[in-house]
């Protein structure tokens, strides 16, 4: 099954107050920009919409306890 997204509107998500993009006019789209401009946040929004979760945050949660990093120490 193929999913075609024609338009995305993101409101109040991470760095986006209001962001809208229309894909119907283009067959090829590139997201480019410096760090901190929302490229990954854009993909997080799509993943959250389609799956109800964000895998990056699930993986981060698995490596922390109450917001503190877990140190993995190998014992010999």
C-alpha cells in the first residue's frame, strides 16, 4: 500500500508555530538547512502523525531513568 501525502500543516509542534507545505506541485523535495532549523522535527511530526509515536524518543527513554543517563559499565 502506498501513501501519498499532498499537504502537511504543522501547528505548535517543537520549533513550528505554523508550518504548511504542499507536495502536489513537486515530485522531488529536498529539506536542507543548518542545524536547529527543524528538519528532524519535521520528520518527527510525520512519524507521530502516522504511527502515534516517535522512535527517537522511545530509544532515548530506554537509555535514561527519570531523565538521567544510564551508564553502561562492562565488568570483567
